[in-house]
C-alpha cells in the first residue's frame, strides 16, 4: 500500500509543501516581530527578552496535555486550525499598526497564542507522519523534514531581514501571516486516513487526561533508549541556546562586528544542519543506526568547544567551523533520533510521546535563554559562552552510554508490537493510580 519512497505518497507531498509555507512564515516572523518591538514600539531589552520568553512558554504550559489532546483529535483538523490561528494572529499585527493601535501588550498576546498553536502543529505533524509514509519510510521522510527546516532557517530569516529593510517590519509580519494561511489552505488536500490503534478494544475506553499524560511521560522516561535521546537532545538545546543568546551581544558590542556577519555565522549553522540531515541515512546504512549516533557525538560534539573562541581574524573562522560541525552532528541526530523514537512508539501514543519530547526540548531552550542572561550578568559574556560550549560538547554522552549506541537497525515490527504491549500495560497502571 505504501511505497518505499515517501515522495511517491501524495499525502506526504501535501504535508511537505504545506510545511514549506509554514516554516517560511515562522522564520519571517522570528525576525520581524522583535524588530517591531524595537523599532516601532521602542521596547527595552528586558521587554524584548520577555517577548522571546513568551514565544516558547507555551511548550512548558501546555506541551504535555497537548499530546493527549492530539491523540484524541483528528490530526488533520488540528494542523489546519493551528496554521489558521497563526495566520490570523500575525495578520492582526499589521492591521493594528495601520490603525495606529499597535501595543506591546498585543505583541505579547500574539507570540504567546501563536506559540500555543505551534505546540499543536508540531505534535500533530510528527504524529501523523508515520501514518502516511509507514514506519519503514520514517528515516527518509524525517530527513526531508529536517532538511526543509534547515533551509528555511536560512532563507526564511534572510527573507525576513530583507522584507523588514525594504518594506518595514509590520509588512513583513503580513507576509508571515499569508504564509501560514497558505499552509492551512494547502492542508485541506490532506487525507486524515484511518487511525491505527495497537491497544485492545477494552483499553480504548476514555481515560482521564492526567492518566494519559502520565502514560506518555512514562513511555519516554521509562525506556532507556528514549530517555537517553531526550536527555542528549535537551542538553544540546540548552548549550545551543546559551550560545545563541550571547552571540548578538558578543558580535556587536564586544567584537564590533556587523549584524550581517552574525547572520552569516548563523547561516553556517543552518548549512551544517542541512548537510547533517542529508548525510544521516547514508552513514547509518553503512555504519549502523546506533553506531552513527554514537560516533557522530564522539567525533563531532567536541567541536562545540571551538565556538567560545570567537574573536576577530582567524578565530572567527575557527569558531565558525566549530559551529558548523556541531550543527552537522545535530542534523544527524534530528533525523535518526526522531525516526527511532517514532519507530519505538505505538501509534496510539505518538502524540503524547512527541509532546513529552517537545516539552523537554523546548523547555531547555527557555531555561537556556534565562541561564545565559543570568550568567552574562554575573560572570560575563565569555565565561557564559564556555558554559554553552561545554554543554554542547558533552551532550552526546547520554546516548553514547546507552543501548542506543549498539543498535544496528530501527526496531522491527516484532519489537514495535512488544513496545505497544508494554505501553498498554503502563496505561492500565496509570489509570488505576489516578
């Protein structure tokens, strides 16, 4: 029924083309919204920081229950409503600006609510993907999605900067709104498809939300491989966010470099992410799935210690090379790690598994930004950069020291059924305890 190549599956092509528009809108908004706060509303650094915090706060507030809700709801409808909500929220910004009624409070509401919509979109998107491409097509499909994310991180933010410079920031946000609404329209062509449940009929009776959330958390943290993947990815996000938070201050104030140089530096990371995602399948086919994850960390992760060496002249090139290599490793992790966790999770729990990961990973981003600000004030920029670099360099250890490192292939169908049976038992226990 399903082809080996996800590109031959119409629903995957629809999901991918919608994701192109959605990611472009997200990245244009990533650049334009803070610039509206600074240029139009004269926001202070603290207010801009609050804006960034609110953009990721939704994952901590509703990340876990969103997984249980997504498992209960038609995921196609969730995707369409989430993109429609983001489009309308972004559209409200230029409308208020044109009416001379735009306030910082409105921006706070927009980024917080659009963050909530993003939670549902991300969880539903990762949960519906295995239904379209089959579990055997996950690695190739995830490689395509991670590559898309890397490309739009570069092109979308570049386009956002260009639109702001040429047409003003509010007009750029209008472009982001159009992208999200276009994505929602494209998703209308998506077919929901039949849901696949691995639990017995008696176990599919409605459960309390708390019990469903607890079952998803237990599924991730109770499995040695999933727990290692979650911990390594969280540490990677924590270190990367500390570095990224300090980079603008270091480039512009300490080194006297332009924002354009900073943009090129960040683009090098996007290039590394893209190259890693494109190489992941081929390297895993040659070396083995777990060995690729382990060796990529052992060989490439220490390059994170080059990033704090940022300075003028050759030091900038050396730090840039370290950043590219560290992001190359992250690109490999994103493809293989996401494929592994999807393959190890029964269909009925995909939403909760993805939500648990998003809660941990995005929570690490929020903590990283706050940590960077605190350490930057207490010990200075350069020591803070070394903390971020050290975290980035050692984040691979949980995976390297876990059974993941010895895994040759993705779990087979028999392994998947065993995981489903254990998860079903955990769900029963969760219902009793609640």
